[in-house]
C-alpha cells in the first residue's frame, strides 16, 4: 500500500520550511567547529615551532663537537703539487713544515723474457714440472704443475698469484712476459731457481734474453731538514697527526712548504648555519605571536597571538644567547658580540664572519669553550653527620645551555610542546564528541518537526472533512 505524504497540503509548511528551521538550528553549532579550527591551527603552529627548534638543536649539536673547532686544513706553497700531498687529523699540531721528496718507494721487479705464444690463453708445450720463487725475506714457494694437464701463460700467472700471501710476490703479464713484483717496497731480491719450467717461462737467468731484476728502493724525504727513510709512500709516523703521501720526486733544489692551520671555513660555516636557523626560528615565533591591527577590518593575527608560553620561549632563547660567560673560562671572549654575532632590538641576529675568524685565529680553544666546555661543580654528599665535597663536572657553554633549554620544549617524553599537543588532542576529541551530540540533537529535532507538522496537516485534514460532512447534513453548499 502506498503511503501518502500530507505534510504541507493543508498547513502550507513543507520540507523546505523544515530545512530552513534545521539550518537555523545548525548555525548554533558553528561555535564548536570554529573552536575546533582554532585549536587545530594552534596545534599546527606549535608543531612547526617544534620542527624549527629541532633543527636549531641539531645546529647547536654541531657546535658541541670537537671536530667542528679542531679540524685542520693543509696547504702547500706549490699549487697542484705532483710530488706529495699531506692530510692532517684533528689532533695535528698547527705549524709549518719544509718537505723535500728525494726518492719514492718502489718494489723490486723481475721481468721475464718473452714467451712464444700467440695468446696468453693458448696452451703451452711445457716439459718442466715446477720452479721455486724466493723473496727478500728468504721465503721460498714452489710453483708445481699437475701431471697430464695443459697450462697457458694465464694459468701460470694464476698459480703464482694463488701463493702471493705466502711468497709476497705478485705476477702479471706484459707483452707475453711474466713480471714478478714484490709486494714490499725496498731493495729486495726476487730469485727463481734454474729449472726447466722456469727457463721455458723466461724466468731463468741461464738462457739468452734472461729475466732482468730491477731492484726497488725505500722512500727518502726530509721534513724540516730531518731525513726520513720509509718502506711506503704513505707515511704517518713521522709527525703526529700528519700523513705524507709521496707521489713523485722533487726536482733538484726544489721543496715544498706545507702549512697546517685551523680550518676556519668549516667552523665559520657551522656558526653561520646556527645563526641562520636561530633567525628562522625567532622570525617564525614572531609571526605566530603577531596581533596584526586589531582595529582593522578582517584583521589576521598569528595562530599563537598572546600565548604566554611562546613569549617565554622567545625571550629565553634570546636571553641565553646574549648572556655573558663567567670571567676567565673563555679568555677575552665574554659574549657573542666578541665573536661577531649581534642581536638587534627586533631579535634578529647578524654574523660578521671576519670578526669571528679573527677570534678563531687568535685563540680557537677559547672560541670552542665559549660554545661548549666542561665546568667544575661541587656536589655535597651527606655521609652520616659529615658532608663530603666531591668534585664533579657539568656541561656548560652557550650551545649546551641552549640545547638543554630547547630540550624542555621538544622532548618527546615530557616536553612543553608534547604536553601542549596532548592537551590539544584532548580538546579536539572533546569537541568532536560535542559536535556529534549536537548533530544528533539537530537530527532528532528535524524528525520532531516532521512529526509535528505532519500531525498538524492530518488534524487540519480531519477538521476539514468533519466540516464538509456537517455542511452536507445541513444542506449548506460550500463554494
């Protein structure tokens, strides 16, 4: 049976009227959505603050590392030197060294005579079965061929190299010649016994065009007039922290001046990156606290305008950075201004690299201690009725102070921002529940409107029907 919708037929109140009433009711719920959007905006702003503080923390971390301030730079007065290169570790002493390379280390080499073969992979007609190789340490190894097996020159090379670990001799093939090279530098012997197989392979000294031994040599160079002999072209035990890589001999009468200095560029770049991130963080905080022009129509204020926690954060960051250090701990460096960093009245930091480099050149250790150092403290520990003072140390310096302060905000366990986000999440969850209850109430009111106005139309229909019946009984015509 088809139902008939009578709503509005008699009263004139149809669904469009109910929709208008429901929309008017829904408008009362905008306070919930507006509040939720405001909270979400604040939460998002704090997350961005957290991200910038985290980046600032990382820049500060670099300023607490020894290698940031003690990295060494090595330069030579010879541009694109072909004779040597020098590298320095962080603990290398700053200074100047006069270096002259007289000889580079080489290995002894035994070059065999040419073997008659079209290809190093062709099988050789060999009659001998073995030969022996002796090195400079009087270690002898035997190279033996298996019976009834054919060998190419390449196979012989492989057999020799399989025993390199024992013999210290490395084989290679050049122009169908076996070349035996000592893996140890210096003037050392390489001997091959006079055997049939050695002769066939051009390694014997008893045949025409016999193998030729080229003796190696030790490296020889001088550092500030001190003569050094070495069995390697990479020497790291002459000057602490320096490694000399010998590539070629200097021409007669020539030498190089090697200068080891503080790598000011690396340190300067680390401080510059910190200043840039500091400005980025402080500028973002200022944008979030900006109240705009309250008197202007459509004024747009920052998401965290008037937030006392953010105000304290900005003030504390600036206060810690500009605070003076204890006299004597960092020499003449008393504040960041002595390092070329200045904060204007708007909180913007500027960095004068020239001033910083001058301070770094004058006393790199004091510059490092300004940012990070161990400070002595006294820890009073009670022992019965007496108290004993135990000397201890704590981390100090501008970088450490700023890091510790930032940690109180960005800590994932109990940081200020973590707690704020948790509060925001609870508030949004509570608002979502209120919005859900409100929407359910609006839906119930909509259903009630429909029931009420439908009942009104039914009542009006019934009244009209009764009136029509009465008129018909009385014989009254209704026009």
